[in-house]
């Protein structure tokens, strides 16, 4: 057998090894994707809470300003 010809069993073993690597990489990417989706969900919830707090704080500040202006006009 010449050097350019490869043993079919050797080729098959090489393909199996490459396939094992690809499967491992796929599983890693799949796990990372799952983790990122969980983190994204948590961040979306946190953002919603922060927006709610910001809206509430803005309303309270505007109410305080309105009361101060009313006090200013009364004096």
C-alpha cells in the first residue's frame, strides 16, 4: 500500500475521532446557549423591575416638585 493510499479502518477511526470532537463541541455550545438564555431571562426581568422603579421614582419626584411649586405660590 502506498503512502497516498490510506487504510479504510484508519480513515474510519479518524472520522470517528473528528465526530467525537464535534459532538463534544456541540454539547458545550448547547450548554452555553442554555446558560445564556437563562441569564437573558433574568436580565429581562431585572430590567422590567428597574423600569418600574424608575417610573415610580419619576412620579414621586414630579409630585414633590408640584408640591414645592404650590407652596411657593401660597407664600
